[in-house]
């Protein structure tokens, strides 16, 4: 007996057409075999899922902020504020989010600005710049890397998710680097408070001034 691949009707071996649905038995059988051999297509992951996998921690917050930078699918600048990038050491925040070029700029920029101007408040200005631009810069960082991963190869969902997490996400060890810097800063500040202000009586110009003001013998 020959089973119809279309309706599963049993037909005699010498039958060319199904007695029930009328389909040609050889074509129906070939179609059924092709369907059985072809694996089901993997469902494409939606865009928001890709962004969540790339961002990692605090994805809900950043995806909400990122909506300000997209209008009808086109990127646009909008004002926003990133407190961690402002309060934390700025270059460490960028390093935490694997934005290596930005981390380098915010590591060298404050030192160069302070050296050229001689003004220690230059670092505060850089922190304000980081707080005002970090979200927008991070949006572009995510957009570019997600686009590259989607274009480079046709990955199955598991491989694609691993690639997104490897390229995106965070580097937790950076948190402990920041803690070390803050402990070092607090220790230095405590030492300065303990030693008090510099003793002006022992400054190089003091003896000469006192000698000039002393009455002649």
C-alpha cells in the first residue's frame, strides 16, 4: 500500500493518484520527504531583544532613554543625563560599558586640560561633559555594533546572542578599580586634613621678612 503524503490515505501500490484527494502520489510523497528533511526556520529575533542582549544590565533604563534619540527610525540628538558617568570616574564608566575609545579620551583629556590650563577644575568640566553626552554616545555605540553583528553572518539565535553579549554587556571588574581609586582618594584627603594647612612660618620668604621688620640693635 502507498500512503498519500497529502491526506495520508492508503492506496494500492500501482495507483498513480490518490483515491481520496486525487493528488499525484509520487509528487505528494516527494513533497512530504522534502518537508521532513528541511528543518524549521529559526524565528528572527525582534530588534528590541537584540538591544537588550547587547546592553545587558539596566537594559530597561537605557532602552527608554534611547527612544529620545530615534525619530521614525532615524537617529537624532536629544538632551539627557547619565548620573553614573558624571559621579563615577568618567573614563571608568566608558570602560565598564566596553567603549574603549571614549574611555581613552576621557582618561587623557582631563589630564591634558589640567596640564595646559593649570586649573584643577578642568576635570569637573570633563565630568559634566560625560554626564551630558554619555547616553547619546552609548546609543551610537550599541547601534553600530548591533548593526555589524546583524550584517556579518547569518547566525542562529544562540550564536547571535553570544556574539551580542561578548561585544556588549559590561566589565564588572571595572567597579572594583573605581572602588580602589576612591579609597586612594579618601586616604589622600584624610592625610591632608590630618596634616593641616602648610606652615607659612617656615616658608622661605618668612625669615627675610622678619629680619627686615626687626628693630636694629
